[in-house]
C-alpha cells in the first residue's frame, strides 16, 4: 500500500511540474510566437514522466487487485481446495491420483466427453479477474453470464403517444412504441499456453494460478482489441466498428459523432464540450471518456477559457483521471489522433455496451503435439456489442 501512496505523490509532483513548465511554453508562444526548443523538450519530458507514473501506478493497483484462491479450514473452503487440487492433478496428467478426490460436476470431468476438462469455478473466476483488472471495456461495460449461445433483448425506441382529454371527450387511438431487438452471439476465444512436463511435475507450481495468469493475459489482449475494433464476424463487434454518422443526423443503429474541425490536432476544448453535450442528459450520469495514452498526452496540454487545465490526474488511490469533470479511461486499442480517425469516445458504457460470457472455460491437455511441451488448449465463448446507441458518442478528427 505504501508503494501506491508513493506513486500517487510522485504523480502529483510531476503533474504540478508539468503545469508550471507548460504555462511557460504557452506564455512564450503568446509573446514571441514560438517556444524555445529546450522548454518544449522539458515539457515533453515531464509529460512522459506523468505518463510513466500513471502506468506504474496502474501496474501496482493491478497487482494488488489480483486475489488468491480461497482457503481456510471451513467445509466450503476445503471443498474449494479439493476442486482446485483435482484440477491440478488433471493438468499434470495424474488421472489415477484424482480418483480419491471428491470432484463435483461443476469442477471437472474424468470421462472428458467433450474433448476437454471444465475449469474449476475458482480458476475460472481467477481468469475473469485478470481480465477485469486489465481490460478497460470489461471495467466500463455491462458484463453478463449466459448459458446459451445468444443473448437477446428488446429496446424501446419510444414512439408511444398520449394526450389530455375532457371527462366526456372522445379518445383517439394512440401510437404504439417502436421496439428494436438486439441479438448478441458468443464467439469462441482460445489461448494455448505451453509448459514443460518438468514444470508441471514441480509440486511448488500452482497450476491453477499459472493457467489463469497465462490465459488471462492472452484473452485480455484479444478481447481488448475486439471490444474496440472487432468486426463482429468471428469476434465481438467493437464500438469503433459501427457506422459513424454526424450527430446532427443521428439514427438508431449508428454512432453519432462530433467533428473536431481540425485535421491533425485537438486545438481547443470547445469541441470536447460539444461532445459531452451530444450525449443526452439521462446518460451523462455515469458517463466517461475513453482514449489511448497518446491522445491523453495531447489533451493534457489543453486549457479552458479561464486558463484552467481541462485534464486533472486522479491523486487519490483508485480515483480516475478527470477530463471536464468526467472520468477518463485508457485503452491503447482506440485510434491515435489523425485525419478521419475517432480517437475519443464519450459514453455511459454500462448502458451502451454489453459483454456476454457463456458460462464455463474449458481446457484440453495436449502432451503430444509439441513434445517436450504440454499444450493447454483453453477456450471460452464471448460476445459483445452496442445495445443502446443513444448512450455513446464519438469524436472525429476532420479529414481536412
């Protein structure tokens, strides 16, 4: 915990140093029309230090957030230990040694009818936990577990009418609401980490923890890209893959955008304010900005009309950075600033985007294909897509 506090203090100091140096840079530009090269270099160096502080702080918080498997002396704890122990024996290839362990149906299967072993709930949860601490979209969006391949829901787009009427006045028929069906299919995601049999034979190695770590990182990388840029064909459909349309012409099924009016840079914060107000008031409570670190470095230099920086670092443990009073989340899968790109999204992600996980992660132990390594072919089914188009807006950098 002291490491986190120390990094928060460092972030605060570097941010104050950045503001002081950047103020001098802006003052020099206003007076002379340019800033000295050494001053520009200093600003960029401190800006990079702030970025590094943020990354280090995030890494420490991630490590702290990762829990351990349950243990203890209660009957429930002993049951958990038995399930994980059974799974560990299976993954080491010691099938016979599992016979005396009470394995429940939800833990694993010795007959292997579907070509793999079901991962114990404790290991499965650990895999999800690694993803949750690394993937921005899993933190931001609504995540639901399902037992089928498809999730469906109806969305009321409005359209119902009503009216005032006198006590004895006639009642005209009112319009019915327009309903849209949203269907999200799960797609298969796999990872195949390798280990030597010697490693697996080492009793000090926690196979469940090792598998959760290896698979969790691989799944996170693939999911993180899909939730932003996935085409929806063999993977989830990402927020940047939907049809974008000028917000003034917004229509259901598309994502409205605000254009920056500048080909390469975010040169003022006016358009970011427009982006905020493009989102209906009912969605702003709980809304957040999403961008990558490179875009954040540009945003950090912007001031409002009163000379205040519009970006502020989160200087309290667990607190997010703030832009124009709203939380900022970072995902390097989001576009960099560039002509025709969408480097910033502003949304109530809980309402806008849904991630579905089909219950269960399966592992096929393969000691033959890549000798002397043992491959662990691990699969799960994941889906994702926008379910409320009104709740998300994009920021587009003009092409010219």
